[in-house]
C-alpha cells in the first residue's frame, strides 16, 4: 500500500513539473517571437478616441535585443515629441513580462501570452508602480504580419478609467 501511494505521489509531481515546463516553453516562445521584431520600424498612429496631438503622425519604433539576449528594449518616438517612452520585455520564470517606463511618470507591468496561431503576443495589466494621477498604460498587443510588417495596439487608461487606444501600423526600415 505504501509503495502505491509513493508511485501516485511521484506521478502527481511529474505531471506538475511537466505543466511548469509547458508554461515556460510558452513564455519562451512568446519571447522568441518578440525577438524577431528587433530592428527599426516606422508607420503612422491612429487613435480612438481621436488624440489630435498624435493622430496620423509618423511614429518610429526601435526594438533591440539586449542584456545578452535576456531583454528586449522597445522605444517609440512620435513627431513633435521631446523624448520617447521605453518599454522592457523579459522572461521572469514562466512569464513574459513587459515594464513600460511611461511619460506619465509611472511603470506599469503586463504579462504576455501568445495567440494559438503564433502571430500575436498580447500583454495584460498586472500592476503599476508610481502615481496614476495622469493615467497609465494598461494593455499592449503586438501582431506580426510578416518579417517586415507588424502592428502594435496600446491601451492607455486616462484618469477616471477612460481607455484611449493607439494603433501603429509599422514597416521595417532596417
């Protein structure tokens, strides 16, 4: 009887470990997909509701694999903007995380998951450090169309939890 219970316990532990390994492989797959976006991109931004200061304006995005392959740095620069927000993507155990260093003065974190077709990585809000007095970034979606074309959709929560969506349709420049 005791031998059977040890065998059952061993089976449960092995199933739990295989579940963890599967989750890690999903996070790694998502991270590897994001790494394919390394390079320089440009396109235009559309917003909903309309944000006249950025609507239709050119946008440059740079994605760079850094930290010996352990992080991806995303920088977005829009016409007429004095600087750019920086977003870092990295693996944390079995999760792909994104930390957005926002020009609103805070640092929201989001966790990413890849779509079943392997073309989209969607990041959902986890938490935020710093004040949300001016709002905070809340959601991000990266969709790979092909090697030279991807889209990014960002949702910013304005004060009062009013969402503002920005869509960037980007072409690789190098």
